[in-house]
C-alpha cells in the first residue's frame, strides 16, 4: 500500500483515539448527565462513519493501483508490438532494396557474360575457320610454291651464269620432268587405293563428315555418326542420323561403291568408257536396292520418313550416271532412296541447321515467357506483402494513438493520476515529458 495513505490512516485513527479519550473523560465526569451520553453516542457514530469512509477510500485506492498496473502492462505490450512491427517493416524494406540490387546486378552480369560469350565464340569461330582455310590452302599451294621457287631460282641462275650453264638447266628440266612423272604415279596410286571398297567407304565417310561440319550442325547433339541399332534381330548401323525438332530423323548412307566410276575416268577408249559407265549404273542400282531392303525407317526409337539419303561423294560420278540414265533418280525415289551429292546435301543440312536455330529461339522465347510469368507472380505476391505491411503499420499507428489517448485523454487519465501521486510525495528519479503533462491537463479540463 502507498506510504501516504498509511500515514493518513494513522492520523485518522489517532484523532479518533483522542476524541474517544476526551469523550470518555467527559462521560466519567458527567456520568449522570443524559446529554453527555447522547454526545458520546454521536461521537461513536461519527467515528464509525469515518472508519467506513477510510475503508472505502482504501478499497478505491487499491482498485486505482490495479488499474494503473493494467494500463502500464497494456502500454508496454503495445510498445513492444509497435517496435516489432517497425522492425518487420524495416526488414521488408531492406529485403526489397536487396532484391532490387540483386536483380540489377544479375541483369548487368548476364548482359556482360552474354556479350563476352558472343565475342569469344565469334573470335574463336573466325580464327578457327581462317586457320583451317590457311592450313588447307597452304597444304595445296606449298608443293607448287616450292617447285615455282626452285624453278625461279634455276631460271635466275641460268640468266646469271649464261650459256655455260645450259647443262645444269637441262638437269633442272629433267628433275621437273621426273617430278611430274612422280606426281602422275602418285595420282595413279591414289586411284588404285580408292578401288578398295573399305578405302572408298572411309573416304566417302570423311567427305560426309566435312559436309556435316560445314553445315553448322552440332555433332552428338544434332547428328550422330555410326550409331548402332537392332531391328528384328539384325544389327543396323547407319552412317549418319540427323536429328530434327519434334523427334524426327534423317538417315544418310555413304557406302556407295565408286570402283566402276574410277574405271570410267581411266578409260582409254569409248568402248571401255561405256562399259565402265554401265557397270557404274549397275553398282548404283544394286546399292539402291540394298538400302531399300534395310528399312532404316522401321528402327525402333527413330521417327524417320520412309526415305534414305544416298550420299555420292563425287559430283561427276552422280552427273555421269544421270547423263547415261536419266531415269536413275526416279528409280531411286521409287525405292524410297534419294541421291545426294556434297552440294545438294550441304544445302539440305544448312536448312536443317536453320530449322534448329529457329527451334532454339522458339524454346528460348517460351522459357523467357515462363520465367517472366514466374517473376510476375512473385512480384504480385511481393506487392501483396507490402500492402499487408502497410495495413499492419496502420493498425500499429492506430493502436499507438489509442494508447496515447488513454494516457492523456479524459478526466482522471493515467498521466494526470500518476502526476498527482508524485505531487503527494512519491520519490522518483525521472519525470514525464512536460508536453504530455500539458496535454493531459488540457484534456481533463
């Protein structure tokens, strides 16, 4: 209980005791006086009434003390709730700033990476193509260049040395003649080497591989070489399978025999040439029939049109065959085989590469749309969260205003009450803000 009220209680009780003392003394002096007895009775009634008032005030004081404690608890709870909401708002703002900064940094980084990657790919491809072309041209021109240099040196030496070196000049000419003979012999050896079926197959596959590389298709991803399959217990191994969008495929075969065509190029008479051409046509027809019977299109797991591309690596071999028999192409097509050369196959494969580029662009567009939808949904959710934070801040602000009003508004408000208690003698180390006290006074008035 408050010490002030204890002191007041003691003073009242002391007063009552003194009053009773004098009343008793008076009653003893006037024991037979009826008026004195009535006066004593009045004093007793007054003492009882004062005692009752004192108890009522003590009870009221206890209730006010409990109310003050409840108000303080509510103020503390509301202050803690406000602090928590303010902290949540600050965290939300920090996360929003971090998210925006991360998105901006990510966009800048991706842009730079894309530019760097594009530049590297362009530089690498340009350097690779240039180096490859220079290497091929160098390999072709190097022997000729060396011979020309040697020949130029020989001519210069002859001019400088004059007629006295005619013998040496003849020697150089003989060397050139022997070199020419040697090169002719090497050409004949190459022709004889290509007459082997295995060598022709390897050479045809080599030319086919070069065409595929030039087309821009990615090996292992957009085409595969020598992939083995099994169909009805038979092992089938197409030379090349070209993959198309929507799980479609193209089969390419490069095992055509060119032995008879090599005889055409070596024929010394028209009769030999016609006979070799006839054999060349028969070889092509036989290979067409063989391909038609393999049924590559029926391989499980492959979705291919019922047509196989027969690759003829030498353009003149195809042209000579059609010149001799114009129905050859139609015959092959009737067998579901299409004859192609490096030129026509390259055009076809470049079209396939273009289709793949378009397909990848479409897939990228769909992926961008999907990611954009996800980002939009997250953004909507974020704005909803911001709205919810704003609502909570409004609620906290309203709760704070209500709490403040309870402190300073109305008669007997909490601020005015505790200030009165301090005025009555409470020992405190701190004081309320003067503005708040003034507001409580104004409200009470």
